[in-house]
C-alpha cells in the first residue's frame, strides 16, 4: 500500500469523457489499496476563457479579482471528477486550495506556498477516501484566494506530496515521459527511465516544457520522487529523483533548446570598473531577465559586452541599451532576435573532460558557428543562429549516441 499524489493537467481532464477515464484509473488504484490524492487543473481552454471574460469586462488588471475568477476553473474540475469517482463506487471528497489550507503569500497571480495543513487530507485517506484537490490555487493570511502562476498545479501536487510524505508524486500529462530531446525535432529521441532533479531542473529552465521549474525545485528540496506519465497510454514513464550512487550515470542525459532567445551587444564600451553594472542595471530595473553574458578582453581601453534576453523583451532591452550606449560614449548597439540556445545536460559530465570538445567539433563539422558559450557543472549551452536549430540538435543527438539504437562516440 502506497500513498500517491497524482496530478492531471488540462488536456487530461479536457472533456467529460476524459474526466471519466481519469476516474477509472484513480478508482482502480484506490480499490487496489493505494491511498490517492489527486490534484487537477482546469479543463483545457477554460482558464483562457475566464481571462478573456475578465479582459472583456475591464481594460485594467485587478489582480485580486483575477485570482478569484481564474481559480473557478479548477473548482469545476474537482467537482466533476469527485462525482465520477462516487458513481464508480469510490468514496471521494473534493477540496479547494483554501479548504486544505494551502497557505501562500499575497502575491496575486504568482503566489508562493508557505504551508499546507495536511491533517484533514490524512484523515480522509485513513478513512478510505480519495482526496481531490484544486491545483494552482491557495489562500493568503487574510483569506484572499491566490493563484500560483502558470503550471501551478504541478507545484500544488509536489507541495501536497511533501506535506503528506507521499511515496511518489505522479504527473500525468500528454507525453509518456522525459525524452533525450524533443521527438518532434529528432524522431529517434529516447524516453529516459530515470533522471536526476538537477538534470530535470536544468532541462526545465533551458526550454523543456514538460514540468514547471518551481515544481521540480520544490521536489528536489524536499526529496519528493516525481514520475512523469501519460494520461492516455500505459507505461512506467520517467522517474525524477536524487542522484543514485549505485547507478552509472550517462555522460549526457538530454539536449534542451530554447527558441525564445535574443542577443544584444554594445561595442566600444570604456573598459573600466563598474561598466557591467551600468549596462545591465537599467535592463534589470525594467524587470527583464538576463540569461547569458559575455564580455570581451579590453583593447585600446574599450571592450564589447554581449548578453541574451527573452525574445519578447528584445525591443525594450534594445531601446534601454541604446540610451546607455549614448551615456557611456560607446560605439554602437547591435541586436539579433533570430538566435536559439542549445544545451547538453548530464550529471555524468562532472567526471568527463571531453564533452565540450565533442560538442564544439560536432557543430563545426556542420558549419554551425557558435556565438556564445555558457557552462555549469552539469550543463553546456551554446547560442547559434535559429536556422541551425534542428540540424544542431540532431547532430549532437547522434554524436552522443542518445537515440535508442545509438552508441556513444569516443570523446576526445
């Protein structure tokens, strides 16, 4: 008998028929003896519909009231799923975020969880009930409804699993696990049986959309085993857990990529202390997140400074950098919003020195020029022209033997 927390996203509960299938799956596990908590999202498209209603009503953003309206989508789902479970002979009870005391701060639209009072859920589980919880939402100390931001139902499930000390948190979605890269780019991509929290966190932050970053970080902090599974077909999915010393780690676990990149360069900047702060200060004050940074070695008292931002922030960042350029007496500002970032991720690279060289040589063999490079203990990222994304990913996938019938090449 295990205590399992499951999460079903919007596509998994998008219709009455799909909700019925979820109820079949949950009920079968509960009758087999497992204690089940289910966290659900709103039905697919419902949150967008609610946001559109709010936009039609008011051109202003009323953050508190927006949380009130968008949280109702999950309330509909929990009621429907609980009805379906009851009809199948499974005792069940639904709860909103406030009813389970999912206590958060007061940052409407992006609230962070402070505490979960799990006694009521545990009592229901001991009584043989399936507990159905609305994802994505909580309540602050003043009793206001709050929401956790995009993908917040993942975080809800992980937080509940941590609070209840669950044996596993299972994230059901429209894919059957975590792959070595996006199968739409490389059809020979292989599903991973296991990956570490560190690797999944890197992949999520680098563009993989399977899990919300906050949920992975939360799971790693509280050591909650996560499993990504398909709502639509059977399989063991991918387990995300702590690094296992008894398991030999692959050199590279996966290749992530991000299309939402833009690059900005300011040239001929006076090479003096504090120049980086003067360049990046106005950008960060505009709440623009900066990713990769490269500063060239100064020559003739001047240097070039390059950084990347999200493509949606490119125009604003370019305008701010242009003003800074005039203030500093720099030569010019150039930008490019047709770039991508490709990243190798793997805890195995900690103990192997040949990864970077193989990556660079592979791209060079395909005449792909590298614009920027960033590294960490388990990641190497490069920025290249957007037109080379698919070629770059496929060639690296081949070079590191990541496909199901592949064999890793000798690393030099």
